[in-house]
């Protein structure tokens, strides 16, 4: 099998740019090895840069190598750093080493009955703007920046070799789609192997899920909550479970296979709930799975009015604060959900509250929940963060947090 890339992609040759930064930005590199250089931090560069050009940053005082990264003229994060302090050529050997290291981190997960994992987690694995998820023998590569266009000819074969995948799908962030189309890349392209069905069946700790690798949200599935889904499955035997913002039924399916007495999946998307039903049927023949299609705030309020109670309530909403101006509203939404969820948990039951908004830090999130639940008997018994295939390499890379309240 051969990798399918256009001549336009193959022919892109990156240049090298010499860059000097403001003192504060230099200090941040030296102290934190932070991977982002913002446009206003650049005080000098020797030439104009295109996406993917190698920007070499020199220490102003010593005039020596400080770091290098990929230049992105279309982003306020103008340089995404790859290498610190020691000069290196960003070539096949360098890329191979990064992907081998990333794969090594995931090895303990691959010892379990799991064949879906995140191989590359952007900046956190030293490859900013790049995500790669493995679903059985399919690698799904998602690009969030044009900076990787010149390096795909090196990068993609390395991923294929390390993950031992037989197929590869390219997914594109909306912001780079026009530029990608101009060089022959399209969202959902199968660029390696033959994909007979865009729906791939994966295993997560022995539980099966259907993942659409061509049209599914993000790369097709949310892998980051795997450890929390496993925990819910283990605690669900003979319990009545409510899964709010259920999407494809991740928590619901684990609860059902864990022996739940009943599971209710609530989501605003009927299509997502159809997939949740399919995922339940992949694992167990049951009539105990119920779906509710509607707005979570309205439906939870209705359940409270109807005096419904559950042994386990999971509330895992989408990111409420994607931009700084949304933070205040997000805080209000998280507080409302915690208050609503707290009224639906039976005495002796468990409320699980989660957030994937990176702009809402863990400290802020747990403080919101503490305040919202202050007049209830619910107490925080456990905090969880990222599963091991989502390692954190810098503070902005941390987004997932969940609290278990009993």
C-alpha cells in the first residue's frame, strides 16, 4: 500500500527564518519551555515566513540557539515550538523519535482490552497543532494548522509504522480547510489503504463502540473519558443511571455492560442518541436503555418536577468556554448543572460532574461545584483528570477534570 499525497504537498519546501524575541518571551522559554510564541513577542526576523517555515530563535544576549519551531503566519500564536536549547534538524529521524516516544507512553493502555487511543496529543507530545487517534487499524490524523503541510511526507509514514495501522484518514480543522483544499487535502480523505466502511468497531476495556472516522465529531470519538467510563461501568451493577450530554453513549454503554438496572441517555442530538442505541446493542440485548432527546437544562428541571431520582448521575457537557468572553456564562452553566444534578441523586448515590473547557481551570471548576452543592449532603470523594494517552506537557494542555460526589 502507498500513501496518497498530492504533488503540491510533496513539493512544499520550508525555509529557515532567524527570529529574536522580547525579553519576557525569552524568559518564558528558559523557565517553562512553553511551546507558544505570540506575534507581539517577535521583535526581529530576517525574512517573511510562510506556514511551516522553520523559525530559529536566537538568544539576544548570547546570539546563540534558544529554540526552534514552525512558523504560522495565520495565527496569533506565530511560532509553535518543537525543540529547546539544543539545535536539531527537523527531519525524518527527529519525527520518528517523537512518535516512538509518544507510542511508548501509551503502551500500558495497550496491554488492556483496548484498541483505540490517542497517539499524538499536539503540543503535549511535542507536535503542536496535530492530533492522531488510532481506531483499531485505522489512524485518523487531524490537522489544526497549515504548519504541518511541508512535513506530512515524513510524518505520516512514521505514524503508520509505529501504530502498525493499515488505513489512514485525514481530518481537517475548519479554519485550515480552504488552504488544505488548495494543496489537494480534503476532510475525510482516505490517504492510505482501503476503507470498506467509514464506521469502525473499536474496543474500550472490552466494551465495543461504533466510530465514524470520516464524518464523526473531531476524529470520531471522545477518547479522553475512557478511565471515567470504566469507573462508571464498575459501579453501575443494579443501579439506575442518568447520562446527561450522552453523545454516542460512552458512559451509558459502560453502565449497561456493567449490569445497570436501567440507563437513561439524554442529549439534544437525535442522531447521537441513535448511535448510543446502536452502541448499546453492539454489547448487550436489553430493553433497559432509554433515550431522551432535548435540552439538558429543561429536561433535568422536568425530571426534578416529576421527583425522579437516580443512583448515578453523570453530567459531562461540551466545552462551554471556547473563548475568554464565554467564561462568565460558562461558570453560570456549570453551577446550574451541578445544582440540577444534585437534586436528582438518590441518598447514597453518586453525582459525577465533568468539564472539558480548558479556560475553566480545575481549581475554578471544583470551586463552582463546591458552592453549588453547599446545601446538599453530596461530598467530593474523588477527582480525575486526563487518561494516560492525553499527557499534559504545558498548563494550557490541561482541560479535562471530573469530580465524583457521593
